[in-house]
C-alpha cells in the first residue's frame, strides 16, 4: 500500500521524471542546448548565470534582476512550482497564489482575540541551495540530480562576510513560489501539525496559522490560555533553529488594545481601535460636569483628585486679596481646559468614534463658558436636553453646537419675556 502511494505521488509530480537537461527541456518546452548553455560555464571557468544577475537595491534590500535569457527559464519553472503548491494544503498561504487577494483573505480573521506575529530574519538569504534541493526532493518527488539541476537556475552567488555563498535569488520570476515551497517543506508542516494538536487539546479555543512569505501569524480566539502563546513562540523558535532560520520582531496584539491595531500587511484586523473605556469615561464625566456646572467647579474637582497637576496654582496663603485669588482660579481653569484638550486630541487620534463624542462636550464646555448668561442657562431643561444629544454618533460637532446655541437662545428669550411680564404686573399693581 505504501509503495502504491509513493508511485502515485511520483507519477503525478511534474518534476519527478527530471534527471537531466533533456527531461527538463521537455518539461519547460525549452531547447536543451539553451538550458545547458545558460547553466554551464564560460571560457574562464565561471558560471554564465553569475553574469546574468544584476544587483538592485529595493527599499534597502539586495535583490537581483535577471537578464532576459535567464528570466525565460525562471518564468517557465513557475508552472511546475505552481502545480506542486496546488498538491499540498496551502490555504494558510496568503502570498503568491493565483486568484487570491490577501486583503480579502485577511477579512476572515477580523476580531480575533490575539494576533501573534513574527518575522523571519533574512529569509531569502538563508535559503541555501541545499534547502532548495531538499524541498524539491520532498515535495516534487525528484531525484537529487534533478533537484540540483533546477536549483542551479534559482540561486545567486553573493558575498557573505569573508566567503561566497549560493542562496535563493530574491527578485527572480520564480523566487516567490519557490520560497513558498521551501517554507512549507521546512517549517509550515511542523507548525500546522502543532496547531492541530493544540486545537484538540483546547477544543474551545480557535487557532489559525497563516503566512505571507517571511511573515508568520497565529490568530488566537475563543477560550485559549495565555500560556498557549508562550508555547507557540517556543516551538517556532525550536523549529526555525533546526532549519537554519531565525525569527525576530515578535508581537502579541489583543483585540481591545488601547491604542495599537491588529495590523498585518497594512490591513487593520481588530474590529476597531479604541481607548481604554475607564479612561474615556473619566474624561467624558469631567467634561460633562464642566458643562452642567461650571469650568471652575470641574477644575477644582479635577485638581483635588490629581493634586500634582495643581502644584503651580497654589490656593493657600492667598489671604483677603480677591484679585490674586481670581487670577489663580483663572489659571487653574485654563490649565484644566488645556489638559482636557490634550486628552480629547489623543483619544481622537486613536478612535474617531470616541473622539467625536468628547469633541462635542469640549466645544460645549467652551461655548457655555464664553456665554455671558451660560451659568444661569445650564440648569434649564432645553439646554440640558440639547446637551444630552452629544452621544449621537452620526451627528457632527457643528450640528450639535448649533442645537445647543439654539436652546440657549430660547432659554434666554423665555427668561427675558418672563422678566418683562413680571415687571409689567408689578407696575400695574403699583
């Protein structure tokens, strides 16, 4: 049974019959003389391939662009590489898959409890010819001679410290797909097996492993202990060390992080970023009380809770000098508004939804303070009802302030008319 299974794998693999240039030429539909000339040596004994690869700096990285002669072979290799990739489970791969948009694929992982991310340091520079040969033998069911022949067209000779090394050519037409195959053969299978074991061990948890080239991400949801994340990191470190890779830039981002998004490949994955609810409610209450009472009363309450903020505004030893007290109190009020303005700006930078609510309250606080009759109007029912509409999320700050101003005007007009009626009444009585 095992022998029959192995025979089927060999027969189905597009590279299983490649042992030399003749079989490779027939597979790629490229003349054998062309393949042997590109993969051979020149009169000086150096590989012609080395003269067909040119160093190009891309965002600080060393990439190598192939001449048309070499690029033709590398492009043709994508066909069997793509067939090999389709032969194994590759749903976890987000990069270099035909018809797959990684941004749409990432929508499946919105709102996960934790996102554990890491990066493989110098991924392409650490994929040696030996690793490529090992991968093609394992996944493509190739002979070692055939695997070495194909790897010859996929590597680049570069200087590393004091020696020359041959690693996967980053920037070639076939390097993307081949890096996917190497990753699956050397560490993806082990990590996926570990995830499957832990999924059985914690059935109420949800573990999903995905990879985009050299970016590894584990999405954790459900009832999963934090120790599981630590175990995952240790296991990945062990697997990568055995395969000659090194991980770095580890990060664990929860869904409800106060100011950091679950961002992967430029896509925000947590439902929405927001500030810690306790902090938001504290600032909201301070601003609402300043609107309902006065800025002075709210400032005194705030600085009594946070005395270190009021160190530069002493209220003791003022004596009978009311002018000094007034100047000191005005400075406290201005400092309170300045602190609130900073909180509102920060929260708005993190969450536009929370920031919009606080902006309305802050602007209302400033408006009522500047209104000469604002203190007498604060307790009026129309003003209070207008003030409570700040929590309408779809409404802009301008519309809210217009409603508040209208309520203040109605209250002022009604109070003036009531005063005139009382004055006329007493005049008639007298």
